[in-house]
C-alpha cells in the first residue's frame, strides 16, 4: 500500500472516532436536559396543585363560616367575633389571590387556625341549640301553667281595671292640686316699671323714651309675701321683645336659653336673688349693646317656669 493511501485511511478512521464521540456527548446532554425539564415540570404541577388546594380550602372555610354565622344568629347568639374572623378571612383570600410569590405555607397555617375556630363554634352552636331546646320546653310548661291561670287572670284584670280607674282619677286630681300649689307658690312681680338710664347714669321713669337717650334699662319691682314660696335663691329671667315680637338676646351680655311651658326660648338677661318673703324690692339692670329702634317693646319676667310679671315701654325717634 502506498504511503499516501495509508494517510488517507488514518484520517478517515479519526473522523469516524470523532463523530462517534460527538454523538455520544450530544446524547448524554439531551438525556440530562430532558431529565431536568421533566423534574421542573413536576415541580410546576405540584405547585399548581398546592395553590388550587389552598384556594379551595379558603373558599370552603368562607362558605362554612357564613353558614355558622347564620345559624348562630338564628339561635340568638353573638356573632361579633365570627364577623371579625370573616372579615380577616376575606382579607387573606384577597391577599392570596394577589400574591406574586405564590407562598402557600403561611396560608396553610392560617387555614388550620380557621378550621380550629370553626370546631370551637360547632361547640357554641351545640350549646345554643341545647339552650333553645330548654327554652322551648320551659315555654311549653309555662303555656300550660298560663292556661290554668286564665280564669283567675280574667278576675284580676277586671279588678285591675277598677283599681286603674281609681288611680287615674286620683292621679289627675293630685296633678291638678300639685299644679295649683306650684302656681300658688310662684313668685309675683308687683309694680313692675321700666326706667331708662343714659350714659351718665341719669334715670327717667316714663312710658316713652328717645332712642339716643336709652343706654341701659332698669327694671324695678317688688316681690309680695307668699307663705307657700320657699325662702331660697330664685333665678329671674327677663325677656325684652322688640316691636316685631322677637326676643332681644346677645350672649355677650348674658343672654341664653330656657324653657317656657316645656318649649325652649331665648331670654334677654338673668339674675339670681335671695327671696326673703318680706315684700322686698328688686332692681335689675340691662345694658343693651345696640341702640333701640323706634316702636313698642314688651318686657316679661319669668321664674321657675312661670311668668311672674310683664309691662311695656315705647321708643320714639
């Protein structure tokens, strides 16, 4: 064989060996990658199964919890705690659906807590059912007893009606007498006068005053003796009504609100006096913040819910 032919044959065999090795290597790599892909596919399937199971359990617990809330409400139990757990469960379901990491571990532990909570509520429901059954039995017994007492009850109702009529009559008479006593004990303001006081303190006692000469109003009156009236501190309320009938009131000068015949009303001023039951003379001074408009003004005095006096004065231009 020629040397040149031997070299060509050697090269051919070398190429065959190289191709064989390459084929073996590619086969190994293919087998290895296929195994890894198969393992990853198994992990994905397992993870999807875990997510599906977790979601199903959360939905199932939510449904069972709704049922137990309805049952406990029907039995007359308190569902405050269950409602709060329901709100927390819905928040967990929403967080799970929005989770990007797809973590199931912490939700599985929460599921165990919810399941334990449901078991505890089963015990509560059983207790409520037993109590309701006891109440039903007691109610049946009471119904029987009530039936036995029906005839006697009719007699008692008739007697009660007679007594009620007597009580109503007595109450009405007593209320009327109390009202008369209270009214008789109320203060009375006698000889009520309205004096105008100017900026220099000079007083005038007339029925008509010029607006520019009235800076203050001075009320004078006497409180006659009354043996029924307690000798104690009395609040006297003054209402000054303008020509349109509106109460002149300014919180800055001591005005406020009180009741007349059970209805709220404004008062112009108020003063406490010590009632002495000796025809004492009382003076009250009202400092008006704004000038009086022309027209006729009414003045009313109240104490302990009763009007005790009234008069009027006129402001002219």
